[in-house]
C-alpha cells in the first residue's frame, strides 16, 4: 500500500487548488464504488484532497475509478493512502469525525454547516483540518472518534438516520462550498432581457391609468385617487422586465383597438 505524505493539489476548472481546503479521510472504506462516488461528490463542490485509510479491497481500485468518472484523475489519482488513522491525521491541527449515533464521549457536536464554518475559520489561521468518514457497514469506531476534536452529526430523521458514505461526504462538501462561494441565494433569470427601469414602469402605469380613466374604471369619483394609488403601487411592486413592460403595453393597445373597432 503506497503512502503519500505530501499532497499535491491538482488544478480544478482552470484554477489552482491549494491546501486551503479540508482533507476528507475515508477510514477503512469497504467498496470501491463508494470511494468513487465520494470522489465525485467532493469534486462537485470543488474539493480534491482525499485520503484513504486501509481500504478493504486494496488500492488502486478499478471500481472506484469507474464510479468516479471525471473525478478519478482529479481526486483519486492524488489520494493519499495510509495504513492507519494516526498517520493520515498526523499533519492536521483539527479533526472532525462524522457520526450518526450518540457517543459516550465529551466533545462538541456540530451540524455540517457549523462544522464547515468552523473549518473555514481554522484554515484562515493556517491550520490543516480533516474530516473522518467511517466504513459503510458500521461507521467509525469509538477509537477513531476519540482521536477527533469534534463531531459532525447530520440532523436526519431519527427513525432512519443511516446515510451511505457518498451521501455523508456530499453533505459536508456542499456545506464547505457554501462557505467559500459567493453565489447569491436567489437570482432572477432574465432570459435575454433586463430589468425595467423606473421610467418604463411609470409610462406603463400612465398608459393603463389613461385607458382605465377613459373606460370609466375610476368610479365613483371620490374613490378615484385611492384606486389610482393602488394601481401605481401594484406596478412598482412587480419585478418587471423591459420585455414584460412591452408585452403589457401591447396587450392594452390590442384591447383598445378591438373595443374601438
């Protein structure tokens, strides 16, 4: 079994990956397919620093490569392989252990979100951080967990708490990505158009108000100011695009033409 003490990060999406990311350590993984699926989950969220501790079927594993697909060359080919957990974590200043059940150990227990937030803060100070994932059948042993500084526990359904290896890796990788990604939580896809400016919306409001006035909509007269204000507020509250404004002008023009005709 080969040992890679110094990890050399590959390039990812044209950008150099650095050691400023946590190491995901799979402890005694059993199936090559699960190692490959974990590698895919990691690369989905920009992580490539994988370490393996005593994989059951040896290493390299063709089934892992097949399952990893495009992540094989970027994650698996650079994975460090170790015979025991102490060697795999020797250079790490902080270690998390993932677990689905309670342990009789006094340690902080964090959600994946909080753990990756803490990871980012630790790495900003120069510390290396590792996250341990246990074998598929029974998870980490207490002896493994005892070496960790804190635990990660996913808030799953208590009546069905079991996650497979790749799922657990994906959840933590996703939360790591959230910590470093600047993607806004919501955007409006404009499909080739752009937001309407205030002047566009004001002219649309004028157009409708004029036509509704001519049609006798604002009745009785003493209620007209409030009705017009309500409509103005309606137009300004809508997230209109320039295309929307043009369409609404066109709708009103066609209705008027048919009425006049």
